[in-house]
């Protein structure tokens, strides 16, 4: 019992000694302070120190504290009623810095001296300027559309192509800025200053760069400026980039404007008239010239919806996409205003029926397959012995002055597997 008591006292003493020793050492060790929280300093936060004071830099200084400004729909920002409405309805969900850039771009068009500025320009002795290539008829029609109206039309066409749930992200904002700024170099004050050699697209990119003013990520800025610089470059049609989205919105806006310019005066007070004649009458359309475009596609396969195939029965079967593509190429060669039209599905149907009727009168379309008022017929087909049903516009081979046996011999191995078996009488001719 005695030994147990001594052992207990010894252990208690050792424990107390070690605890006191630890307390003594910690009291002598200096406290390590936590490093201060780092704050990322952005170039745009301090650029006002070397850049001249301007409306843009004032906005930057105000936003140095990372406040996110909001758009007050009822607050008046612009003189032009329609620009104000566009801003209030479409810009409330934009992120920074895109919101401020959109406002600065729209203010350019809101200038009272620019309200009658035309959306098309012609610069003497300037082959680079895209608008110089427009026919007199198209130029005269579009000259009635104010520039501010065209940029709002372009912006609205893009917005309408994006689902509501996807509006507001960086890609959406970049595309919207591209639509609103692509023709900014056509403003009178810029034409007078530095737009003497023509080609508004690259000048517009330079002006937009000054509007961005260092407020955007460098990669986003580069893509945006490239889109504005190349917005008349047709090789970007059908791609998936920012330039393609701008090209599509711009073309649809022009289509809308060409329809409306002949029946309404564009002004802030007047509403659009959405109706236009459903009858198509193309005085410049020449069936003989059209055949010259079609013949290039015979036994040429691009994809499952865009090819033309010859058959031993003495006919050439064209998919409707080939007919449409050839029309567009002919319209561009003629510089006809219709080169910008017939983009919607309904309008394309009307066009294809018009072409079929004209070629039927010319004796090129096989009348026993396609009647007047229809654009194609359905046929039972096989590919590699797999059956199917497809719509074609059937043309007589003799209309092209070619020997079907020769075209059969020159077919690619892919098209040799494709055969037109017989008409599909269950569906008759096609209007849809």
C-alpha cells in the first residue's frame, strides 16, 4: 500500500512538471501572425492613372470596388425611344463588364446627329467596301433603314435565336456586343475622321477596341474584334464561332429589312408591318442559267441531305438542299436582293415551289413525277440494299444535254450503292 502511494505521487509530480514546462516554452515562443489576405489588382482597376479621363474610365473607377451595377428599367439612359426600350428589355441580365460596354456602344448610335444615318454606305473608288457591291436596287431599299434600326434588328435576331434560359452568360454577351457594334464605323463622325479608304468592318473593330478599353479578358476581346472585322467573310457561314453567329443575325436582319422597307417608313414612331406579299416573282431568274449550276452537282455527294444522283431511267434526282444552294449562288451572281431572303422554312418552301414550277414550264422537271404547285416527289430508295424513302426533285437528263450512261460510269463507289427504285405513290408529290 505504501509503495502504491509513492508511485502515484511520483507520476502526478511528473505530469505536473511536464505541463508547466510546456506552458513555459509556449509563452516564450513568438506568435506567428497570419499573412494578410491578398487582393488581385487588375489592370483595368488602375488604368486611369495613365489613361486620359473619359466616360469609360470613370465607369472603371466607380467599379474598382467590385460593385455590380444593375439596369433600372424605368431609368432613362437614351434619347431614342427604341434604343431605350431595347436596353431596358434585353440588358438587365448582362454581366459586367459586358453591361457597361453595351451601354457605351448604344450611346454611339443614340447621338441626335446620327438618327438619320443610313445603314448602308458607299465610298467612291473603294473596292474594299462591301456596300459598294450592292446593286442599285438593294442599296436604294436599304438606304431607307437607319443605322440604329439595323443594329437593333441584328441584336434582336440574335436574341431571338437563343433560348431564354441561356441568355446572360459570357458567350451570349460577346455575341450581342458583336451584333450591336459590327457596323459602328458607318456612323457619320467616323466616316469623316478615318473612313476614307472604305471597308467599314476593320474600322469598326478599331472603334470597338477603344470602347472595350481594357475591361475584357484578352482572349474574349480578340474573338470579339475578329468577329466584327470578318463579318462579311462568307467562309464563316455555317461554322459554330462568334463570327458565324454575327453573320447569321446580320443576314436575317437584312432579310427582314428588305421585306419591310418597300411597305413602311422606318421611324421611332411607326410600328413594323409584318405582312408582305407571299407571291414570288423573280424577273431575273433564268432556267437555262439555273441548269448550269445544277449540272455541277450531278453525282456529287456532300451529305445525306445534299447530293444529286443520276439513274439509268434517264433522270437526275436532286435533293432540295442542292436546289436551294444553286438558287443562292445564282442570286449572288446576279447580285439580286433575294440572295438575302428565303431563310425561314416557310419561305424556303415557297421558293422551291416557284423554282419547280419555272423549271416545269421550261421542260426540265419530269411532269409525270412532280406537278405544278409542288417542289418534289417521294421515291423508294435503297442504299447498300437497305430500303428507304426520300424526297427528290427529278430532272430529265436530256435537259442537261448529257448521256446518262456516261454519268453512271463516272459515279463514285458511294453513290453506286444508292438506287432509286420507284416513286412512292402513297405520298404523291410534296408541298411541304
